[in-house]
C-alpha cells in the first residue's frame, strides 16, 4: 500500500543533503533511502550522468549518433534531438517494463549486426504509463496507458555497454523509500520543462496543486532558505529540504520522544510501545527485525526518528488487522453459515433501463471477490441465448461469452464456490442450448445437485465449483413441466408497484428515445429437463417461515426484495434468522432503483441473510460497506456469521439486541496527509477537509461524528478530535472513515474513504490509507488516528450500555452509565 510522507523522515534526508557541493555518490547514498545500490552501480550512475555519444536505432533499424545522459535527479534517460522536444526525447525509468540485453527487438532485427550483439540493449517501456494496482484483496488485471515501444541503443565499447546497462538496471529496479516516492512524484509534476530545476513560480503552482496554503511571502522565504547556491532555482536536493519544511508532523515527533531516549528507540522500547500503546502481540525478536528493516544506518543502538516515522506510515502499521487479510475462519460449516459477496444484474455497467450490458462487468465483479453473480437469460437470434434486462433498452450480450468469462475469472481471487443466479426467460429449445453451453464450457466445475434431505456442503467441499441457482422441476420429475417461471424479482416488484416494464412505459410516454416495450409472455412457461437437472440451489416461491421450516429442503432458497426483507425483519426477525440457519436467502434492490442506486445491506446482514445482492457498478456508501465487509477473511468472498446468527436457540433479536457484550470504541482523529482535491484534480481551490467517522450495525449501534473543517489545508491538516461509540453488537459493526471538502455554497465534495469491520480494527496509533470511490488506494493519502477499544458489559435495565473504567484514583473500577 502507498505510504505517507513524514516530516521526521524527510528531515533526515534534508539534513544529509544539506551540502549542494556533495559528490554524486554521496547524494546517491543519502537521498535514495530504501535503495540498496552497490558501489559499482553508484559509479555507473555517476558516469552516465555525463553526456556520451551512443547509437540510437530508429523504427527502421538505422542507427543515428545521439548524445545520451541520465538526468541529475536520476529519474530519466535523455538523448539530444534536433527535431523533437525534450519531453519527447527521453524515457522515464518508471515507464520501463524491462531491460533487454542484446539485439532482441524488431528494431534491431531490421539492421542485423552480430559484431554489436554484446554492445546493444533495449528499454521496453510505455510512455506515460506505469502500474498502479488495486488493493490486493480486490485486484483486477493492471491496465497501462500508452503503447508499448522500445528505446534501442548501441554502445561503442563493451565497457561502455556494461556501464550503461548497470546504471539503467539499477535505476529501473530500485525500490525507493515511500517518502522519497512522494517527493519525486511532486517534483515531476512541477518540473514541466524537464530542466531538472524548479523556479519560484513553479513551486508556487505546485503548492496550490498539493493543497498547501501559505502566503507568497512565506513560500518565498522558505524557498530562499533552501536555495543554498542563491541562483533563484531549486535542484532536487534543495526541493527535498523545501518539502521537509512544509511537512512537519509534531504528533509523530511527540510519540517518538515519549517512547525513546537519546534520539534513538531501542528494540526493547519499540516492543514496549507496540505492546502498551498499540496493543500488539509482538515478540522482542520481531521488534528487532522491524528496526533492522526500517533503520538505514547502524541498527545496534536502535531506530532513529526517521526509521520510526517510516515504520509508523507503513502498511505494517495500518488500521486494518493483517490477521483479517488472510483466510482465518472455519470454512467447513454449511454454505448457509456464511455471508457471501453478491451482485445484482451483474451484466449492467450503468442504468437499469438504458445502460450497457458488458461481459467485462462479470470479470470486474469476480475480481472484487464477488461469489454470486446474476444472469438474466432470454431467447436470442439464431438459437443463441442472450443476457440483458428484459423489456428495457439495455444492450444485449451472448450467454456463451458470459459463461466463458466466468470460467476464466471465477477463481482468480478466491477458490470458494461461485453461484450463478439464473433468471430464466428462454423457451425450452434455448434452455437446452444453455444446458449444452454450461456443460461444454464448465464441465467438471459444475456442482452436481444434492439429494433430498441433504444439507448444504461447506465452502471447502465446494472449492472451485460453480453452483447454478434458478427455477427447477420437482426432483425425480421427467420431461417438461409447466412452472410459474415469472422473474422472481418481478413478482415482488409488482406488489411494490415498480416493475422495469412499467418504468420503460413511463420513460416512453415521456419521450425516452421512442422506447417500445414488448408484450410480456404468459406467466406459465416450460422448463427444460436438461437445464433443470443442472440446478444446484432451487429457487422457490416463499410462503411462510413456518412452511419453510416444516417442508423446505436445505438446497431450496427464496429471494426477497429489500422492502420485503425489511418487512420480515420488522415483523418476524427471529423467523428470518431461523430461516437463514437452514437455507440461503437472496436480497435484491427494489424495482424503482432504475439509476442502479443501492440499499443499505446492513439490516439484511444483521438478520443473517447470506446473499445480499448490490449493484456493483455504483460506487455509493452501500457498496463501500460491501467491499469493506468482505475484506475480512482474506477477501475470499465468504465471511462466517457469528454464532448467534447460526443458532436459532440463541434467540438473537437484531432490532432489539439484548445480552450482548458491548464495547466502547474511542477514535481520535489526529491528522491528515497529502489529501487530494476532489476527483484527483490538480486545479481548483485548496480544500477545507473534515473527517466523518461512522459506525453501522444494529440500530442501537449506528452513530456518526465529524471533525471541524480545516481551512485551506489538504497537505497536512490537524484535527485532534476524539469521538466515542457505544457498540452493543461488535460482531456486526462496520466502521466507515470518510474525508470531505467543506463548501459553503454547494454540497461538500467527497475526497476519500475507508471501511472495515470493527472486528478488523487495530488499536493504537494507526494510519488509514484512503481509497477513492472505485476502491483504488489514493497514493500517499492517509489520516492518522488513535484507537482504543474497551470491553463493556450490560446493565440490568437493558436500556443503556455500561463500561468499566478506572476511577479517578486509578485503583477502583466503577460502572459508568454510557448511553
């Protein structure tokens, strides 16, 4: 994960680089923290910073002599060109995908020269593009900008070749300290003319872009303070010192001073700090390894302020408990014992009535950890079944293409079963085609239907299996039978007055691109035996909880609209929980959500509903909660429900929980680091950020607090505000951190967020690495918090939460009412 720039770590870098006359080798050793470079590599880099004539092979293979050099900031390889601008005659080392020795590219093959084989090399790169992966638990294939090309160079001598290859490989493969990564990013953004220096005007422009508000007089004074050679421009070393002066973080310095002595923190002191302040169960040996990992100098005496700051801002000290980042739960319980990440109308990329359908949406959902996807199947031309939102203007995709994509993507991020929720509107002929496609493409991946009386197997027993859910003929029934095969969702939408067809009619009457809804087919349609025999979870019409308890099979399941689910939750919550302790239930959005908005999944989760289907294409708060919840258990898409949602005898009441141990959660929002402008823009006003901290769970636990806003400072705002939350059912609670930009005249703008289960929240001083709306980590942006979780108990009145806290004398505990 990206890390945050810390003033204390940059301060060390700046003090080491204080002499502008320092030789290149010293600059290399001291500025590029986190880079392990040998003396040979440092010498090669220093040599290549001087201009030298090499042969550059053009597209047709013809060589041309050009003057090559590595830039002073060691970020780019340049060559002189009479026709091209400077920005077009260079390669940024971050663009380079690999360094190829010899004459292996097509360019070299067009001009063969065996004598130069040992003196030639190529850089394979993509101009303007570099890898920025999604968070590991939800990763999808990395996309690159630009077109891949090569820079093909021939050296005059073998020694010259060795020097250049050594230097280039070292700079391409180096791993910079996260703090330096941030400085380099800002340097590149400001140095638009690639001069290797920054003027005062360029620095002022940069300050505005990074949300740092200071007067021109103050900025000029700081500029002149670090401009050691007084030439009116800053080189890279001077720029580091400039950023350092703006990045001071007194809260980190105070923590270090409190827990260290003599300017160093020993492994023993680090162990005490992690154990007492951060509630970490670490050994002294692990602390010694932390010191060795983060301290660049002599580690025998301890860890410096810079090393401590780097550690505190690293993923090792993130708020998300690493225990939850791996699979740790019992995966041998029946399938109904788990919440399962689930998608509604997975094929849609946008609007429910006029949006595009895309095979890529299945790939995206599965790579986000989704374990249940939906397929609305209809008759297609040429006996080729299609998928789209029936009776709407959504585009159509082939059923075969979707099944092929599911086969390829189903188990990339999780080995556990994927459920295909089939809404079958095809005639028996095309149902036969669907069955043939499923068997031909998925083969042994298809799970075989269960026998009467069989309980649902565990996720472990169903690893790498695909389960079909849909309407099916009664077991042991032959041939073809008429069934009430109306779309499960439409059954309830009609009751709620909001079918998709009705909405299309409304849009049509209002002149929406001349939409002409077709007449619906008769409700009684036929089910083909070939497809029915593949159904693993049989979709049945829900009658009552009592009827289900007496007669339903474990592999039978029903779907409920969000409104029906809320109605059951209100009228018979224990009946709904008991149902979910035998069978699977699926919840889906009401039909009036035509713009693909989402409902809150939390109430349904609180009742143990397993398949709470959301519109994955919409990045709203419910979807943030969904991604946050399923980060747990290694992001495998299955999260084990607590025991009171797996055992009806516990008589848990999600709307009025009683007898549950409470927790008192105190969250102090200390500061923010490098918060971006809304939407990642570089233009616009400097933001006025504030933080909203919200707990969502059972109704009594839902609570929200927000900090004051900080005027004109997204670079290093400080809030230092503390909030307390009473959490009665911590097993069901989610914590959401959201940063907004305060606006007086319009709605506040969203900046970033992070959601995680309370059970995955780590105590102590932690950094929260912010995500954008699409769940990508925002590089270098974080908020710094201090978290305390106290174990509570329930008082006899059952109307408040009480927590044991030390008395004023610190020796006697008392019960304090805390509502």
